C-alpha cells in the first residue's frame, strides 16, 4: 500500500511540473495579446505616444510576435513622425506577409504616406535626413570652422629646419670621402624656418569635425518644415 501511495504522489508531482511548464508560456502569450489590444485601442483614440510605449514593451519581451504587430507599430511610428523606423517595420510586415497580409492594402497606403514624408524632408533645409530639426552646432557655434593652436610648431610659428636638422649647414661627402659644408638653402643658414603647416600664423583654421563644416547639428525635435502646426 505504501508503494502505491508513493507512486501516486510521484505521478502527481510530475503532473504539477508539466502543468506549470505549459501554463507559463500560455499566460505570457495571453498577456502579450492583451497588451497588443491595449496598444491598438490607444491608436484608435490617436494616443500614438502611449501606443508606442506599449509596442516597445512588447518587442522587449523577445517572444515570437504576430506579424500584424509590425504593421500597427509602423503606423504608430508614422504618426509620431519616426519615419525611418516606420518604413523599416512596414517593409518588414510586407516581407513577412506579402499580399496575404490582413493589412496589405493599408501597408501600401502607409508606404505612399512615408514616401511623401521623405520627399518633404529632402526638400526641407531646416531638418536632417531623418526629419529632426537642425540647430546651431554647439561645438563651433555655427562658425563651421574651429581655431586650434598649430600642433606642428606648438603655436610658435617657426620650426627647426628638417633639411639641416637645425644646424644651418648641410654636410655632404664628395667622391673622395671628404665632407663639404654648404649653407642650408631651406633656412638660409638660420637653422629655423616658418612653419609650413600654419604658415607662421601659429594657429590652424580647421573644418569643424562635429558638424563637418555645415554649422548645424541635429536636435531631438521633429521638424515641422516651416509649418506652424
């Protein structure tokens, strides 16, 4: 009898372990489905910012997600003007589903809207290629160039003559092995000459590396392309 109860207890424990292992993914999938419903509901009332937050939380789970999520997320990103990311997710949806997708027609319409947005961005002089408003470069203050002390002459304007090594005299050997001394024509015998990098100005006027000479840098604000709204 004791053996029977031990076997029964063991079977029950195995059942519990198996049940818990199956129920957990099921519960997780249910939670993800509910979150997706919440995000879509927020889209319907045009609260795209909140929908974006939920979609990103869903993506962070690293679970296998429904294909339709790519379209809904792409549409959300379009409305918050993250056009590049929107295009990526819309293309992903089309690649995954093709013409058989539930939102195939809508995804093509979204693609047209994105093309219009990208055209407006390319024509706008107030934003970067991603649609973010340009501001004055904080590194060069919009000057496009930066002034730096010459690194070659250490802001002195003159350097030791490399031809005569600062001696003022160039020593050569003739065919008989005898040394010949000539006044250095590079520095006129002074051993020093004007720095050939800064041309004696002691400083360099360099193109700003931060803005690549444009005087502008991208901000975190979406550009309105000159519109008031």
